[in-house]
């Protein structure tokens, strides 16, 4: 009779343990590799985003502050310049979700906020900034490159503020791609000592309980107004949190870049010895504004607009319109490039509910014109020059741009400086990249 084999329990236990250990190594090792690679991928992806770069480069700077989950550039920051759509911007803050908020370095228009009790959503400024399917508003938005790629909608604080020492932000608006700066953001960047304060009167997004609008004055202090004063508009936009930098170091001379394609809007054009800027792009034409005043013997030309009325009549001898389209035009070596186009020659004021479209609806056909209220300002360092916009339909008063982001109203018989506008064919621009150092040229 054969002897039964004894089952060696120790060997079975050892074998089972070995299998268990192998399974654990494979399982947890695989998970470790998976999460490590995922983490590495995330870090790699974040490393190239604007938010990550800004945080890394500025984490130990006194001009870069953290408030809760938000990072602000602060006081006299000089390394937060960014160019987009040929407009120079300043980085204001990095939000918790890594989206990046910018404000235009200069005033881009002079408009009123609106009449008494005008809401943020109904403000003519917001309608000027943002496109609408209802009409031809959104002057600025239509000129921003690849908006859906580069931007996300702003989160703007609209709380009623009566005391700047007691600021809240509970009423948030997220309807628009382009908006205005809030009091909270201005104060968190240093207030009067902020890089945002560059001596320009600028509307803000908040009102007080009397429905007055907060603004920054020329000294950088906060004050309120009824909203019917024509003041500077600095645009605020928010960059997508996944957006990557394409170059630049953040200085004014070498700002950060997010778009690398050349764009006509905001570009420089050299005609003869003159430098112009493209402020409006049309189907076959571009509108240009001189990047300086008209000068005679190196001195700024001073000229009266007309004897009466704001109508730009280039056949009326003695008027500025006549001078521009005869004396001035004929002395230009490139006069044959200039084509006739339509320019806004209307009025802007209480009679039109401060709607800049009223000015745009009344046009004249001419070769050499002037800028109008509602046109985008590309050089806010020029001042005291005539516009084509009157204050009411039968007025002999016209708007004159002033320094510090404001306008004044002057009689058409006064003498002021002159900054002309012209139009040329797009296809006449043959060479150049559109930068100040390499402007577009005709040959």
C-alpha cells in the first residue's frame, strides 16, 4: 500500500505570498508610473503657460504680491508689459484658475459712461468695447485678433462702493470679453502708486449709491462723477489660462508676446518721410492717422476749424477741411496713393444720448479728414487737436482731444493743432512687418 504525500503548507504559503508580491509590484508600480507620467505631463504643460511663467519669474519680486489665491503686479512694476493685437497692455493679475487679466497701457477712446442711473451693461463704453449682433458696435472687439483663441470672458466686480476703505466684490459680471477695471483691482495694484496710474483720467466699473461712476483722476486718486463727462477708456481683457507665451521678456522695450502673426490694425506705415498708424481696416482699404502733428518748418501747425459749424466741407475756402485737401494734400509726395473715403462727421452729446453711433451715421466723403469721437486712439500722447465731432446738430462747438485722457469743447473759430487721417489701398503695402522699426512701405 502506497504512502500518502503530505501537503507542504509552508511551500504553498510561500508560493502564494510570492504571487501576491509580484501582483502588488505590477499593480502599484504601474500606477506609480502612470501618475508620475501624468504629473510630469501636467508640469510640462503648465511650464509654458503665461501664468506659470509669470509666477516663476516674479515669485521673489517686491512688485508681485499674492492676495489669497490671486497674484497681482504691484506699484511700480516694470516687467509686466504684453503686446496683443498691436496694443500695449499691462498684466494686472493672475486669477486662481491661471487666467491672466490685462489692462491697456494707454487710453483707447474718450467716451461718457452714460446718463443718470446708467448700468454697466447699458453703458455706451461697454457697447463700444464689445460687439453686438444688433448693430455695428464693438469697435475695439472687432479689431482684436483671434478673440476666441486668446481670450476668456472677464469677471468684473460691479459692487456699489461708497467707501474705498470698505470694498466688497459680490456682484460679479461675466458677460463680456472686454470691460473696465474695478476699484478692488486698482487698489490691489497699489492705487495711486500703481503702474496703472499714468496721469490719465480713466473710468472704472463701480458706482456709488448715488449712481455716480468711480474714476481715476490725473493724480491717480479715486473720485466719482455723474457719468456724462467724456473721459478716457482703458480696456480690460482676460487671457485664457492655457495660453502660452511666444516671446518677449515683459519690459516696455521687449514686451511679452502671445500672437506672432502680423496684423494690419495698429501697425505703422511709412509714406514718404511720414509715419502713420492703421486705426481701421476695411475690405480693400486701411484708414491711417498721422503719428504726429502736421508741422510747418518744424513747428506744430495751428489752424481754425471753420467760421461756423462742424461740417467738414473741403470745398469751402478758408476752412481746415479745404487746407487739408488742397494745400496739405498737394505737398505730399505720396498724394496719388490717397483715396477718397467716408469719415464720421456727426455730433456727440446729450441730444444723441451720448451715443457715438450718431456721429458715425453722419459721414462725409473726402481724402484728408480728422479723427472722430468713437475712433480708436492709437497714440494718447498727442493732445490739443481737432476732431470731426460736434456737440449737437447745429453746434459751432467741436471736441478737441486733451492731455491726460480727456477732451474739451472748443469753438470752431479757435486755432488748434491738427492730426490728419487718410485712406490708402491695402495692396499698396508691399514690404515691412508693420512695427515702428520696420513699418509697412509701398516699395
